[in-house]
C-alpha cells in the first residue's frame, strides 16, 4: 500500500498533479527532499517528476531515498494511448517492475530559469516554424504549436484516471 506522493516540480504543473492526486487519495504529497522524518525510506511512494529531454528530473535522487512503487512523468506533450513517453522513462531507468504513467502538464516559459529557459526558447524557435509549415498537422502537433506560441496549463484530474485505477487494484 502506497504511503505518500513525492514530487519534483519546476514550473508548477507536477506540483498541481501531486496535489490533485493527494486530494483524490488522501495521501500526503511532499516535495522531494522535504519528506525525511515524515515517511520511512522503506515506505512505498509514488514519485512524480518533470521531463527534460526525455530524462525524469529528480528520479535518481528519489530512487536513492525512497521505495518507489509507481512513477508519474509530467511533460509538455499530449498523453498518447500507446504510452510511448512512459515506456521511454521505464526503459531509461530500468523500471521493469514499476508502473510508469505519463501526464500532460503544460508550458510556461516565464517560470523557467537559466539554461532550461534558454533550451526551451531554442526549441520553440526551431519547432514553431516547422509546425506552422505543416500542411496537415495532427491534433498533437496543433496542440504543441499552441503551447509554444501561447503557453498553457493542461493539468486535469481526468489525466490521473490510470494512476487512480492502478491504486485501486
């Protein structure tokens, strides 16, 4: 039985998901590094973190400090039925026995700092013209273009459905 939610958030989208999941489950949500003494290192937890170039930020530290029962990766892209983002995280971190879920967060470049802000602005400069030139963009490509151009928050309680179903099993 999961005892808590541990998370890392840079722009606030992962924090919002952690708080939503806490409301739905009655579990406490703690920022990574601020949970010592509140939960035991062998207590199973759900780790929620943000994706940066395919890497799940904070997961390495969380794996050293906690017993991870499940992982939620929060990124800018839309949630896909195939779960390719989650599968990528699962492979990269060799989480064969740990369920990994992907949740669409959002994009707000005003909350990014330093190198992360620079990298995302470079990515936007590269991607926006490419996406604007597409003759028949997919819905996912239209969504990505809108986020790059206008920012946006896609955090939604319904995106937690698979995580909540797993918790009920």
